[in-house]
C-alpha cells in the first residue's frame, strides 16, 4: 500500500516544489505544446481535406470529359480518335493517366497489366482510390466509371489517374513546417516565460534578501510594505505581524531572564555573605550550626524559586492537568484552609468558606490546592491583624469559580492585570507579616493552574476588599 503522505513521483515534484520559475516555465511549455499541437492537428486536417477535394474535383471533371466522348465511340474509327485524344492528353500532362478496360481488346487503352496487377485502396472511402504502381514512390489517385455498351463497343471501365506525388509532398511539407514552427514556438514560450517569471519574482527576491538581514538584535526592523506589489504586501504584513509577536516574546523572555538572575542573586549573595562572615574567625560548633541553619533556609528559598519556574515552564509548553479526578470544591478548599490553622491563629484571622458548597469539578487536586494555597498566603500577607478572609465558590455555566477576598489596601487599577505576570510585585519593598519578601511567582502559578484546567485567573479590588481567584472547567 502506498502512503498518502509520501509524494508519488518525487522526481517530478522536487524541481516543481523548489522553484516557482521552473514551475512557470514547465507550465507554459506544456500549454504551448498543447496549443501548437491542437492548432497543427486542426490545420493539417483542414489542409488534407481541401487537397483531397481539389484532387477529386480534378479527377471528376476529366472523367466527365472523356466519358462523354467514349460513350459516343461505338466503332473502331471513332475509337481511334478517342485513343489519339487520350494519348495527347497524357503527353500534355505527365501527371494524368487513362485506362479503359473491356472485353473487346480493340476498345481498350493504356497499360492494363499494371491496372490489373496493382493494388487499389480506397482513399477517402468515397469515389477516389489509390493505385500503387510498381517503381513509384507515391500512389496514383484514381476514379473509375463503367460505361454501357454502344453499337460495336461492349461495356467498358474508364479509369482516370493523377499522380499523388504533389498531394503527398504538400502534406509532408506542411507537416514538417508545422512541427518546426511548433518546436520553435515552444522554445520561445519557454524563454519568454523564464524571463517573465524572473522579472515577476524580482520583488520576492528583494523581499527575501531583506528578510535575511533580520536578526535577534534587529527585531524592531520591519519589511517596507508600500514598495511591494499588492500580492506581496499581504505576505509582508503577515511577516511583520509575526515579527512583532516574536519581538514581544523575545523582550518578555529577556526581561524574564533578568528577573530570574535578579531573584537568584539576592539569596546567593546572602549565602556567600553569611558563609564568609562565619569563616572570618574561629567559631564554635553551635555557631556553625546556626549559620548552616540559616543557609539551609536560603537554599530552600532558591529551590522553591527554581521549582516554581520549572512548573511555569512546563505549563508554558502546553502541559495540561492530566491526572484529573472528580472532586467537591468545598472539601478541597477546607483541606487547604486546615493547613493554615496555626498561621491564622497567630494572626487572629478567620477564613470562611461560602457559596455553592456542593459544586464539583474535574481537577488535579494537588494543583488546585497549590493555587489556593498561594491565594490564601497572599490574603494573609496583605490583611490587617484580625481580618476576616472569605473564600467564595460559585458554579458557572461551564466552569466553577473560586475567589479569595480579604480586607486590605486597595490595589491600583493599573496593577490588576499585571498581578499574574512572573516576578510582578506591586510594592517589592514591602515585607509580609513574617518579615520576608515574596518572589512574585505565586499568582503566575495560579494563572498557570487555571489554564491547565481550561480556566482563567482574575483579580478585583473594591471598597477596601481585594478579591483574587480563578476558574476551572467542570469537565
Ligand atoms: N490579596 C492581596 N492583596 C493585595 N495585594 C496582593 C494580594 N495578592 C497579591 N497581591 C500583590 O500581587 C503581587 C504578586 O503576588 P504573588 O503571589 O504573585 O507574589 P508574592 O506574593 O509577592 O510572592 P510569592 O507568592 O511568589 O511568594 C504581590 O507582590 C502583591 O503586591
Ligand atoms: Mg504570593
């Protein structure tokens, strides 16, 4: 069986696929061949028909002429005159021959042995035959008529012949001329279409020469659209659009790299600083233990940043939540809240769960909890001591929605859409209730988890309450 994805004739497809010029030249050669062949066949057929008609008319007139005289020649004396006339006609025009065949040898004419021994074929299926005489290159065109007996003369068959050479020569010359002319026409068509294709594709070549110059360092450069022909300007616009998107992604990537370096630099600097100070003089085992303890915290912090970034990278590559199981949202929310029992106690905060507590959805529970943990951590970090934090669950048409709302300083409108960007912090100098900085990946992870579950993340700030949450698809 042949694979439909494989080209059937690679030898034919390769040059066509690789070059538009080759494709155009081949196509115009093929169409020129078709047109010339068609015109040649039509002209040749018409000419052949006309030549044969001319031949037949000539034969018919001559046959009529002599039939009239022969029909009246009923005795040998009159026959003698007929023979003389036919001999004169033959001498005057070497191309014409006559044969008269009958039972009485006195009333015959011409070399009848040739007539009898030669092969006669029908030429046009009508009244003209072909007599193939020995020693002649071309057959003789003949027309025969039977004349009834008259007086002494019995019934005779009168045959008029004309040499076919001019007819066949003309046909051959015409065929040769048409073939040569057609071949010449095809060569001209190939040359002109090659030239046309080269000239027509010149803007495309200029365009690709320009495209060669685009490098990551020159991503702001664009293809000039105005100087291009209409057909290519659409392509150039699409190309420019793609360049714009690449530039945006590239800039984001560069900023992200800078952020990553920046975020890792601080804990690394702390590690190095603390280690250097510890090594600067003699220390007791207890002191070293303290340093190692502190270093371990910094290393943990680095590990958590790297883990978060790896998770985001996997989600960027389109990884979806595959291990999804049906779960009741209220249960998963409660399990997550339970983890915060001591932290909440310390800060005298309370979390309430409200809304559609029966709502269920397909989810990867570990991811769901991870996202909700980030939201609760943020809410605790940004609420005043003794605050009441609310978690609302709502069922929507195709999704379920979880929102964590806490009282706190309003978040400025301009920050809201950017909260979910990596490393974005509204006030990076601010410390949380534990006195440490977040690294700005928590909400990016919430957004990634929502996307992996076919949902999205959202944030509102209203009347001293900040509400941040996400949706996930029900199934
Ligand atoms: N509930 C909230 N109230 C007010 N601001 C918030 C709230 N949640 C998040 N933000 C703002 O959004 C920023 C981004 O939050 P995100 O959770 O992504 O990072 P982070 O908390 O700073 O660090 P991380 O969560 O990675 O430890 C925070 O720095 C904070 O400025
Ligand atoms: Mg956070």
